[in-house]
């Protein structure tokens, strides 16, 4: 009971200290968001007529819905690739000596140390018609005509997966590091094989990291304007480019604003699905 | 509810393990353990006892030697096929599974149906006296309760061998004694051959049928608690198990059962050649436990001056400085009114019996 006043003091200090950041967010985040929302509620580009016309337009237009769908699907594919490739790296990291750990962390972080534009152009060099992959396959005589890798969904997924990999691997490394290595031995000594140990022990206990990693990767992948546009090219349209075209090329600001709001809500929905899944499983926060 | 005694024998046959760096972890360890025995692996940290435990469990493949459980050489079997139950020092309960799921985990791995394994988990939780905890998570239990769950989980797979790795180290003193009694009770009930790794000599002596003392990867002695305590075979065992006074001296005469030693502290005493034959004129270290020294009135024994007397409840410990300047401790049971010894009093000391003074060849 004696600690109650002290605890209340701590909270009141905390709130006061958060004020500058709150103000910053209010001015530079909440206000623009409200402005965007206000803008989206106009039926004409001049902003004279109020209404939900922009939203109706988007939600009844198969093309727009198609762009939204393929963007969300792209995010899911990139996240899946990152998870499948990132988990073994994170697992390996926790089981090697300190020297190899340094090497692994360097490799994981390396993508963050170069510009997204540079990395994306590197992928163009790799995936292009005369690129490294096609050149190698052709010189080996495995293919006659170059494979179409660039400007395909496959190319975009691979490039984005590489670009966003650290966002998956780093939370996973942290989560796996929190798991007591004895649990592995305990499971094994109780007669469980590697797969049972993985699915019953390792996977549930690493869920907090998986969810954090998936949320970050997903959000980053679907909004990755540069990589999507350069690797996807003109034939593949995703939400960020669609938005950009509407706002910048067609000057249709109210529709662009509506696209933004819908995109935002769609992303929030997906992220909350991730979080709910995590909370439903009892592994969440259990370690 | 009682399992039929299921203890299988365990033979550690000339096991040597070398780390990748080339350092020896354990060297030529031989243990012949009968079914149903409790064995303590006792030694200071780094003596190789945990390595030996992990070799028996199958987590480490030894460089040389064999592990034989019952009639089977198990060296080729991975840990999940050895049916060796382990209780880890930190219990290693699965934090995201309920107590009942933890206990049933090994049964699920064996493909036993859900109803049977829940019944079995409940039976085991009753055995370890935690029947009401089935639905809780491990973190909601106290340390002692978690340990009982860890025991129940290990026993659930009906292991042929039960390994306990420093099982009581994390418990406070009172709880430790309770759990030691509890483990011994469960072991008697189940009859499972049990190996306890510990650095705590009291624990080893009180719980085990036989104690294996290890030092620097080598087996120093393997015998009953009274053998290890009263008839140590090496100087290490004598000093590591219990406390002892080390008194240097020279062998005057020796045969296989007795040696006459001239102590540097003065006086000749009869001692037991504990580590093999002694040669006349050789330097030895004589170990006499504080409780095996007595004050003598006559001219036998060696002289000393009392430094300090510490009343420790049931015993009184006197610190005595001998003629050669070294200190010895004498422990006296407090029977009736033990005479108080003043600091500076001149006394004479002698071992209670020749068999209680152990002479080892002095190492340089």
C-alpha cells in the first residue's frame, strides 16, 4: 500500500515527459492524417462536393480492388519467404560460437547498410534478360531462351524478400535467444524427435518474434515503392504506385486520399490478424 | 499406484571424452551401477561430472568407451531413444504448456492417446503431491513445486535410468532437505536406477547408496558413503569430502595395514596407509578429521597451543597451533559441560584411533 503514491508520481512524470513527442505526433502525424481523411470525403478534384463517392468508386471498381488484392498478396508472399529463410538463420545464430555469430549478424545487417535503390538495381542486374542468372543458365546449356524473371511477381517477391530480410531475422534472433536451450534437451530426453520438438516447443515459444518479424516485414513489403516499381516494371501495379499515379500524374487528390485510407485500413486489418493469432496461442509472452 | 521396481543396471565402461580443442573432459571412467541404486557423482565444478551425465543421456558422444544400460549398448542411440529421464538444474519445464501437459509431454511423443496420458499425468502429479496444479502454468509454481513437476515429467516416460543434474542447488536450505527426502522416497517407490550430479558432499553422502568422486575428469573413488568418508583412497577425496587437518610427516616404518609416521608437529603416530603402500623415509601427508582428534592428558600425541574456541551448537571447534607453526582444528561434541579452553592453553592432541588417521604419499 505504501508504494501507491510513489507509483502514481511515476505515472504523472511519465505523461509529462511524453508531451513533446505527443505534440510532435499531433502536428506531423495526426493532423496530416485527418487532412487526408477530410480530403478523401470529396467527390470532385476541386473539393467542392462532399460525399463518399471516392470510396464507392474504389470499392466497386474491379481494377482498384485487383491492385489492392495483389498488393496484400505480395506482402503475404514476401513475408512467407522471409520467415522460411530467416528462421533457420536465426536458429543457426543461437547455436554457433561468438565468431560465427558476428559473421551472421553482419550478413543479416548488410542489406540495411546499402541504399534500397542500389540493392534494387543490383537485383535488376541479377534478374535481367542478360543478367547473371540467365547468363549462367544459358552458358550451362540448361535453357535456350532467357527466362523472364524481371518484371514478374516472382522477381518482385525475391527482391523484396532480400531487401526486407533483416526486419524478420532480427526479431527472430532475439526471440530464439530468450528460449532456454535446456528445453531442447528436455524435449529430446522425453522421447520427442526433432520435428515434434520444433513444432511443440521451439515454434510456439518463438511466436512473439515471428509475429513481430511478420508484422514488420509485411508492412515494409507492401509499401516498398521503389523495389516494387523498379523490379515490377510497368506491367505490375501495386498500391503505392497506384496511389502515386493518382496523386502526382492525374492530380486526383481526393481519390488518392481515399486509396490511402483504404490501404491503411487494409494494412491495419492484416496486422491485427497477426497480433490476434499471436495472443490466441498461449506461447505469446510465455517465455 | 506404485510402479514395479524397474531399475536397470548402468555400466560406464572406460569412457573417455576429449573436447574438440583436445582437452580431456573425462578420462577412463568406469562405473558399474546395479539396478535400483542411487549413485551420486560428486566433484567440484569443472570436474567432468556434468559431461559424464550428458554422455549417459546421449547429448554428447564420448570419444572412447561404452555406455551399457541393462543388456544394451546404447552408444548408437540418440537421446530420444535412450529412455533416460533427466531433471535439469533449472527444471527446464516448457513455459507455454500447463503442468499436466508438461508431465504428459513424453507420453504424447510415444503416441499414447490423450485420455490415457491425462490419466497418467494426474497419477504422477498425485505421486509428487501436486494433484491440484494440473491446469497451471510452470511460472505460477514455486521452485520446489516446479522441481516436483520436473520429476513427474521425467518419471512419466518410465525411464530405465533417472539423471538429476544439481537438482537441489536452486532451492533454499529447508526446502532442499524436504526435496531430498521426497526424491529418495520416489526413487524407493519406483526403483529406478538414479544418478545425481552434485557438488554438495552432504547431499551426496545423505542420498546415495554409493558415491563416485571425480576430480579433473578422473574417478578418484567409487564406494559407499562411509567408505568415501572414513576410508578415502586419495588425498583429494579426503580433503574434498568433509573437512580435514593435513599434517605433513615422514614414514618411520610401514607395512600394508599400518604406518608409523613422525609428524613435523612432533610425536609419532600410527596411521593407515590409505593410498597404497608407503616407503620408509618417504614424506607423507596425514589427514585427520577435526572430530577424530582428541585432547590427551599424558605425554602421547603432539603438543599445541589453543588459539580460539568456537562453540557451534552441538560441537565446539578449537583452533590449535602446533609446534611446527601449522594450525589444526579439533571438533568436540558438546556432552554435558565441555570444558572451556582458554586461549593460550597448552594441550596435547592425538587421533582417536590409528584407522582414523590416513596417510597419503606427499605430492610435490
